[in-house]
C-alpha cells in the first residue's frame, strides 16, 4: 500500500506542477498605451541689426599706457534681432572667455561683457533665451546688445593696437 500511495503522490505532483507553472506564465499581462506627441515646425526669417549683421569691428575706448580713459571705458555692442514668422526658440551663446571676460592680444587688457538688458554678466558657454524678458522687445524683436567694458590690469600697458574675438552662436526656429 505504501508503494501504491507513493506512486499516486508522484502522479498527482507530476500533473499539478505543469498546471501551476502554466498558471504563472499565463499571469503575465501586457499593457498598451498611446503616447501623444505634439510638434511645432517653424521657419522664421531673422535679421540682425536691420540686415547689417554683427558689426565687423567694435571700436573700444582708447586707454592710455597708465590705464586711464578719456571718455569712459564702455561701449555698446549692438545685437538686435528681428524675425518674420513665428519664433518658437531663440537662443544666443557666447564662448571664448571666462568669468564674463575675454582676453585681448594685449595681456594687460581684458574686456568685461554684460547684457545691456537686465545688466547681468555674460556666462560663457551658457545659452540665453532671447524670447523671454528682459531681452524680448516684442514677439518678433529681441535685444541681445552687450556692454563691453575695457578692464586694464595694474601696471604699465604696452602701447599699440590690440584685438580680441568673441564667438557667438544663435539658435532659432
């Protein structure tokens, strides 16, 4: 009788195990969903400084070899952008400097940069949204004008003509 009971037990187990495993597999569920996607495609036509583009050269104030100025040490660098059509995004990014300053070919003179609108110092490598305050003049006009301030170092400044470059990237759509 013990042999018969063991045989019956193994037969029941061999039938139930596949059934139980089958139930586990059939307990898996599949969920489906639809993800809504909204897209805007624009093609704005923008011009800088009334179609003149960025200035070829910015004439900075004259600084003496002693580091003094005749007429002040700042000038405006105009960057006014006008666009036709819808502008979804308009960003400007300045590179080539650090701590809001760019170096010149004269290691005794730097140029500090700040935004005319808002007055904040330029953060190099950080995109700035121009289609928001304080740069937004209207829904189609934006002012990214910079204030360039000559900042001489302490000591004798060599006389001569010196230059600097400011890479600018505009992204718009």
